[in-house]
C-alpha cells in the first residue's frame, strides 16, 4: 500500500494545487495521503480531494484515503501529532514546532512516551520534524546551520533507540526536503522524515520525490515521501449494490476482516513427527541440556508425542480449541518450540505477540527455537499456486482464510528481539534443508 507524506504548506484551498496534487497521486497510485499543514484556517471544512475520502484531522494534520478503501481509525493525541491504525501498523504523523528547539525537544519526548505506550507494535513515525537529524542535513549559506540544537538531536536519538526506529532516508548525501533562499543565502534541510520499526525495513520502501516542489506541476514547497508499506486495507463496499455484504451478515466490514484469518487450517495432521522436531531432539536438546519442552502452536500434537518418546517432560499448547491442547498452567520450560507458526500469521504484530507468548513459557536462561518456511519456498509456491498478495505475504487460500509468508533467519531474530529474546551464542544449527530457523535465548535479567 503506497502512502504519501507531504507538507502541503496550507495550499489545498487552491483548486489548482488540488488538481496538481490529484494528478500526482493518480500517477503514482497513492492510496493514502498523510498531509501536514494541508489547509487554512485549521478548523475549516476539509477540501474535497477527488478519488479520496477524508479520514480525519484538520488544517494541522490530515489523512485522506482512496475512496475504494474503508478509512482507518484516526485520533489526535495533540495538535502536532495524529495517530492512524493501518491494520497492524500504527502511524504517528507529526508536524513539530516550526520555531523553537525547546518546543521540538518536548514534543520528541512526548513522541517517545507515545511509542513506548504502543508496547512493541510496529510503527511508522513520519511527517515534518522541522529539524535536521544530522549536521549535514541542515545547511545555511554552505555551512552547517545552527537551527537544530544538540538537545533536539539527542532527544531524537533517544526516541529512535527506545522504539527501535530507523531513519529510512538517511542517505550519505542528504535528499533535502526543501531548498530556499533566506536572507540572501541558500537554506537546505532534510527535515521531513520517515522513522520505521527496524524489522520492517526489508519489506518497506521509502522514496523522496522532489518533483512536487520543483517540477512543472509542483504544488508545494516540500519534497514528498512515497512510503510503500506491506499493509492491505479492506476495500469499501460499492455504494450502488442492493444488499451490502455487511447488512446481510450483520457484521461491519472491519469486524469481518478480523475474523477471516484461520491459521489453524494450515496445520498438518501428521502420523509421524515433523523433521523439525526430530532435528531438535537429535541436535539441540542434548547440547542445551534440555529436560522440559513446550510445543507452542502444536496443532494436532504429533511433535508432542515425539518429544515425550525421547524422555522429555513435554506439554503442548495450541490456541485453536479444536486441537484440544489448552494453555498450560505451568511455565519455566527449558525449551519452547515454535514450528511453522510465524509464517502463517498475517502480520508482524501478530508474529511479535506470538513470540512474546512463547517466551513467557521459557525459564530465564531457557531457549526458544523457531522454524519457518523459507522465503524462496513461499515465493515458488505462490507462483505455482497463483496465490494473491496480502500484507507482506500471500493468501494461500482466500476461501479458507489461510496466509503464508516466508521468513528468513534475520527476520526471525529481528522479531524475536522485540519479544525480549536474543540469539543463542554458539547454538547448534539444525539440519533442516529448505526451511529457516533460529535458536534464541530468554535472558536471565
């Protein structure tokens, strides 16, 4: 889903600016417009943007989404920040104070509190920060500008480190947001940013576009950021149908989309243990001195039977009631296994939560082993089966509600860090051709 983040410099009151903006959005296939300073006065009715629905905000910060999508939940914690829920991704759109470093520092501290309150949920923090993250990002007259204070940069670093955010446009040579002449000298700043959860950088593309301020159809004085995120919003129902599906079912479209995922239908009813569980007992439980195991997301339980046959104190758990493996009352297991669970969960936030839950059953100093289908295997299966793209993976069966994504070891580790797990030092590697895995440790402190 392509987002556009841009400071419109209060120009949407002009029909010409709206027309040029609309043409640019259509050219790029933008599905949501995150606009800073879109119009004035701030409390006026928002201008109509052809092909888009106004989803919320005001003349400080506003969101429009493509009219073929159901608008997402939008709230305004303060005049300078807007919170948007794009399915599993939380977007914080900002427009920090234009005048004083002290105000911006306080707002950055507020952002740090807001991101901490999201408790690990994947984040995109974007908009006009009105500061240069690095000295080379703010130049005045060919020299480093003193507009941004050291305190602002320090607070920005604390925000990014605390929430594990990456400055996605921090190239070696800055792609400046604006270039102006001020007091007879050139002024250039990279101040419109897109800060992204680190584990999303492999699946998200952020591209600065300066044509919106320099091209023949320019409609603002800031460059735009085109942000392609792996999110699929639910489509809006056509207004000309006789009986909308939501009326016939008695459920709202938003409620329906949350019920359509059925990952338990990917479980295999094995007559024998999986190769992954055999590799665990052959190569892992001995070197790690494992005496107790929980198979987290055990499905029908064939691997539980295998672990028990090897003399391990083993329990199974699966959140799908039909499998008959209720949540254990005990914790403190030496090893928790998660076999082919993450790759059937339809978004990074659910994967992080699954890992957090798995980790809660391991003892301090214990281990979690995660096995997933590989990206290469899923890409091939998707091509062979004609699977439909969805979020960062594919519907393997839209009618059944089953999803698949290939997850490489590096991504497993990045998600696991969000769940409080770290890679196990010098862990034995499992002989599992064609799949991916990571052996993780639950820190003792």
